């Protein structure tokens, strides 16, 4: 009976075995492993949950710019070639795609439930899609370079500019971190996206997923100006969380008066220019979710400040006011408070060192693997390793809670391994016994 329960000795896995493990388990299993480590940190009391910090860093891809080719030729030409070789599989893919239908949520016949189901179906899920870009969506009226060209080596990697070397670009990715504001600096979530995906796009999904997954009630969310978009600020403030983000000032970069130079009168719903003239409401732009205010051309033409206010000769000065301007004004009021300034100072020493640690000690300057699923797996393992180090930091001074005792317990002795070592020593008495020594295990509480 004992011989049946004795574990079998297996050789150490080689590189090909590790590769097959990644392919067999998939990204979902590695994300569950990362979340299990975070769950241990939560149970050990290392997650504060009152402050959340967001940031992203550039990581080079395992591909060269010389591998860039036309995306249309790479994708459509390859699809046609495979369809000619495997016509049966192509037919199965079409049938499965046609079988997918949008299912309404809620009782049948309710238009609200159907509208909600359609809105959720159209929403891009960054984590579920492994950070993949929305090619069908064109933002801000221009086409991305990655929409036209792609790498034959790593099709998911996109060009990125490097600040230190002006004009130099590399193929790479963006690694996004959500870091808790507690002293342990636990990484709550990790996501890798192509370098073309701006930091603000996956922020809301990362925020609310971390909030509900770990049952957190954050008081503030901190990020730089890249996260301070109207959509992000409004969603965070509507959730009852303070958005400590630097708002971009696009209209103040030129020589003309910015929007901050105009005073808004909420009672009369109009703007007053620096010269004292009024800009009245002209209409709404529901696509841009903004209200347009403009002054009469007859008022702007003889104005002595026209050269500093508008370049138009036939039209007067006009402004846009967002539908969510109330939340933007609230965030602007935060900028004069000490908690806001403290949060920005803390962010500089809270997230950036984690990126430096990952790049210097865990090889995160350049991904070894290719494609989004694999680089996300690599980033999740690096983030899990960083969290494990913070969990084990409490080992030398003794854990404070029973969950830490469970996480830092001494592993059970392997009797079969000790027996095999004794047999080996009897067979080869001349070899040194130091080969069979193992590193010292972490001690449990009270040792």
C-alpha cells in the first residue's frame, strides 16, 4: 500500500516542456495564478484598498522594425491562402460566427434589457481580449500607423517612440499596472497592450475589475495626464471616487486665449470673454458630447484682443463645454488641495520603482515571447513574482495574521526524496554531500 502511494520521480522539465505548458494552460490559467497570489496578499492584510495608482511602461518586443509589412497583404492574403488549403475549417468558422447572437438580459419584452445587452456586447473588453486593439474604431479622425503596417515576426507589436533617443522607434508593448496605496505596494492587476493603445483606454476596466474582484472601496484614484480624459474622470467621479489626475490643457498650448481665460455664468448659461463680451449657447454636438458657445462676429471684429483670441475673419470666437464639465471642474478644484499634490508625489515613488524592479531584476525590458497572449503571460508571472516577494517580506519578523502563517509555512518533508538521497550516497560515497543540500526554507511564526 505504501509503495502505491509513493510519488514517482520525474526528470526536470526542459524548455520544450515549459513551452507546451504555456500552450496547454493558456493565459486564463496564468491570470488565475496571479489572482491567487493577490488573494493571499489580501488575506494577509497587505492590501489597503483606499488608494489606487495607475501607470504604464514601455517594453520592447522580440521583433525588429525591418519585419514591418503591409497589414492588408499579411492578414487578407494569408486568410485567402488558408481558406484555399482548408476549405472545411473555414466553413466551420463561418457557421460558428453566425451562431453567435446577442442575448437580451432581463425579462423578455423589455427594451431596457435589450438595449443594455446590446451596449455590453459592443463594449470592448480589454482583459478578455488580452489587450488587443479595436481595429474597427477610428479615434480622433485619423488612421493609426499600425492599421496599415504590421510585423511579420510579431503581428501584435506596434511601433513606439523612445524619449531618451529622439526619433528612434522600436516595436513594443505597454505594460499597465494597478498598484495598491498600502505600504506593501501590492500589484492588483496587470495588462499588456500594443504600444499604440494609449494608457487611458483600458483604465476603467482595470479599475472596476480590481474594485469588485478584491472588494475594495477606494477613496481616490491617481494617474498622470494621460489618464485624465473626460470619460475616465466622469466615470471615476460618478462612482464616488476622487480622480486625482492632471487634466490635459490642449487649448492652452497655442498663442490664443485658452478656455480658462473665459468665465462661465451658470445662471445665464453663457461665457464671458476677457474683454467682457458674451459667448452664448449655439447648440449641442451629441457625437462629441459637448455644447457649443460662440460670440457674434460683429463683436469680435473690432475687439483689440482679437489677435490673441481668434484667427477667424468671418466668425467669432467659440468654445466647447463638455456634458461632464461639472466633474472636470471638480477635479480642477482638487489641484489646489494638499491631498491632490500628495497623491501625485506618492505616485512618483510608488509605481515607477516597481517598473524599475521588473526591468532590472526580472528581465522586463524586453519580452522574450511573442504575441499578446504570451507577453501577457510573461507580465503576469513577473507581477506575481513581485507580489510573492512582498508577501515573503513579512517572514523574517514573523507574520501578523493566520493567513500569513499559512502562506509562509514550512513545506512538509519529502520522505521519498531523503531516502533516494541516502541510496545515492551509499552508491557514490566519494561525491560531496553539498550537492544534495537545499536552500533554507522560510520559517513559520514563532521560530
